[in-house]
């Protein structure tokens, strides 16, 4: 008998967030009337951070033993093979189209592998761009280091870990305000990812307190940033898509998503939304969609220019490539090569299922 996946709403959110990022980056190919509704790609990425923190803690916090090396290796296998292949694909498309896209040198390649990349246009003190200016890669530079932090502190002792997070993030917020740099900024964003873990802790314990503590940690971190950057915020004429406002925008999005998430979890019955469940089919290829669409978008626009036909071709190519990357390359080639084969248990638990799909 097939076990019901009670976390399908999260899979729907993951798939829809990936599609929204695609729509955000390709909005200029779409009718002008809908473009104003596609300006929130940054918020979709913040939702990814929350979902990631939730899935990781939901799965690993219940394990009797937290194997740090095994955790990091599985995270590496999940992220980097596709990541590296997409960077190679970017080079191939760049050569094939003659687009002459910048930031495709070996140094940038290895800086991205090390998780040191970010969006240079939005924040100060960022020394290394995303490879080939593939903007979605900025979030991987955070995600990888969030995993390292989780491996260091472990999955147990949640309250102690929250204390560590608030001390590290508040200190980093102050330092980033005066000495902008990638390391400080990454640690400043740690409470967003950890808020997802706090929601998972609340879900597992059926208590609201972990969520409230997680929210408090996030507010302390952004409060430290706002206080340290007060003069910059007061005197800046930049838009909300640039420093010093983009950081506040990201944290605000995390707060809104988390509150809506907890309210929906407490008061909404998912049986009224089962019509959305088929959309969960996008979840297994969401990472592929997210990471490959920008190089494909540039290639399609270079050949076909703008227009609805070009957009349809781009969407089809993105879905096909994401499927090939996630289902064929990742599951049929990478996993058998890089992960040791283990005897499949007679019954796969819901949490193990979530970890396999994450």
C-alpha cells in the first residue's frame, strides 16, 4: 500500500517557486500586463531557503545518530554534479551562440564551487560573481555554507543551536554594516534558513515555541543590520532591489512566508487544496529548473529574440533539460556512482522520502 505523503504542499511550493523564478527572468518576453506580477523572484528564492531549512531539520533531527560526514557528502552529491554540468553547459552555449558572456574564466568557476559567489549588483563587498552571470547561482553560495554550519552544530540541541545562530548572525550583521564582505553577509542570512528549521521543530514537537524563538532570532539579526546600517539606509536613494534595502526586503519576505506557513499549518485543512497536488510533479526537477533556465534563456533570445513563440520554446527546453539533469543524469548516473548502494528498507518513511527528493 502506497504511503501518503503529508508534505506534498511543500513540494507544490518548491515547484511553483522554481517556475516563478523562471517567469521572473523571462518576464520581458511576456505581455506587459502581467509583468508587474513577476517582479518578486528574490522572494521566491527566500522561500527556497525556508523550505531547505525545514526539509533538512525535519529529516535529520529525528535520526538517533547524526553522521556529519554522511550528511555533507549527500548534500555535495545533491548540489554539485548538476551545478558543475550547468556551468559547462553555459560555456558550450556561450561558444555556440557567440554571445561572449562575461565571468566564464577558471577562477570564477572555482570561486563558485567554493560557494563564494553572489550578485555583485545588489550587495557591496562581494568579490566574486556568479559563473557566466547566471544570477540564480547566488543562492547556492549561501545554501552550501548553511549546510556546513548545520553539520558543525549538529541536528540535536535545538535551543543551543538557536543561541549560536543569534550570536553569530547578530555579530555578522554589525560587521557587515561597517565592513561589507561575503562571509559576514552569508552568516547574516543564516537565521532565514534556520527559521525553516524552527518551523520543522514546531511541526515535529507540535509546539509553537520553536517557531517563535526562530522568528525572534531573525528579528534580532535584521535589527542588528538595520541599526548598524542606519546612516546608509537613511541617506540611500537606491531601490528596494539594491543594498542597503535588499537585505531588509529578504528578511521581510521570510517573516511573511513563515507566518503564512504556520497559520496555514494550524488552521487550514489541506484536503481543500488537493486539486493542487498534481503540481508536486515539478518538485523533483525544481533544482534543475532553477539552475539551468538562465543559460537557456540567453541562448533562445540570442537565436529567436523576444516574443511568445521564443518564450514557449524556452519553457519547453527548460523543462526538458531539467528533467534530463534531475532524472537521468542525477538519479541514473550520479547517485549510483557517488552514493554507496544500501539495502532498501521494506518501508520508506515519510521523512526519508522527503530527504530523497530534497
